[in-house]
């Protein structure tokens, strides 16, 4: 089945709230919205250059207490001033506000990279399976392309409308080429005809629901695929499995005590940020590792 590219959902700078009622209704029904233009391609390429410079500087830094990939694949905004700044980017938040309302928390950021000719994949899964968070309708993932994302280089695919099934059973594959921490995969069947390719150009993003079935294939091209993934939630969301959880207020206010507030870093990998990242990682590992029979990894 060939699916044509959807028309671009450009941000309208003159509107308060970036998505139309029709677009929000489409998101609620389908569980995703794409592509949404949030930056000029040249601006997005500049973001990518910044992040890749940070990678070169810190990837082999001996003072880091954990492998570099652990910092960028979970809570990147805690240690990176660039990731934190992009989590506050108004064009991204304008679209997210249309889904979540005016009070927005950044719960998680991830840098997801597929190197040229990488065999790394993500099996079809639901994000919320191992997060321990409630309020699925009060969370949304923004997937921002910093380089072109195509099926050939490992773009995501969504199963349209799958979020309406609620939480489904998963099994852990622990695949060596799986970028997910335990190779989690939905244990239910779905119709391949419902697959939607999430092909994006630099500066475009997709939004998807936390219960959306999604996965991606290998990068069969000569080019690196780079994306910044930001998980946003409203202050109504709370942690059900660990003793607590953390979040960075990026718009509005948080009048609840559901998530502990984290500071905005104004430098990269400070000792304080590294210590906080370790604290958050330890707390979030409880739901992530629940019932796992092996150590978790990020497809190293």
C-alpha cells in the first residue's frame, strides 16, 4: 500500500494556539499528526550541527560516569543546554499547547541517531508501556527531524488509530540491534495496511500519542539520520510505579506536586547536572526495568 505524503501543517505565527480544531481532532482520532513545520530547514540544520558538535566534544569524555549514549537517550535536557533550549522552542510548544493546554512539562528528551548503514531498529511498541505514568491523553511526543527522515534511512512508521486499543501486551526481545532498552514489542497483531510512514524533512516534526503503535527499520543509506524526541505532559500526569518522577516546566506553571521540578542547564554536562541525571535515571529505572530478566541497554 502506497501512502502519499500528508500536506504540511505549518505553524501560523498570527494565531494563539498553533493547530486548528480540525488538526487537533485528527490527532485525537488517528493518534498522530504530521508533518508540522517548526523551523526553516537551515535553522534545523544549525540545531543538528550544534548537537553533533556536542557529541564530538563529550562522546569520549573520561569524566562522564556513564556511557555517553545513556545521557543522550534519556533525559538529554538535564545535561545539555541545547536540548533544554529546544524543549522550550516556541514553535514546538505552540503545537503541543493545542493538545495539552497552556501548562506544559518536558518529561523526557532523547537524541536518536541512526548511523549510515546501521542495522539498528525499533520494534513496534507503545511508549507508555514501561514509563509508569498515568494520563495517556495528557502526554504527547514531539519527534523533530534534524536531518531528513525517510523509510530508507529508518524513519518511524505509525499504526494509525492504534492508540484507541489502550495499553496492549508486550514481550521483550532484547534484540542486539534494537534501540529500545529491552527490545519491547507489541504482542498483538495489526493490519499492515494501517502503517503510516513518518517521513520528515529538517525542521518538520510529528506528534504522537503515548499509546500509538510505532517502530522503525534500519538505515540503508550513506547518510546519518538525526532526530530530537521530546516527551511533553501536562501537570496532571503522575508517576504510579516509582516513588516520584521529574519534569522541567517549559510553558505556563505547575501547580501540582506530581513531578519534581528540574532546573534548566545553562552549560553542558556540569557536575550538578550529571549528578541529577544519575538520580533521575535511578528513579525512572524502576518502571522501565519492571519484570525484566536482563540488564537494560540502548542498543550499544
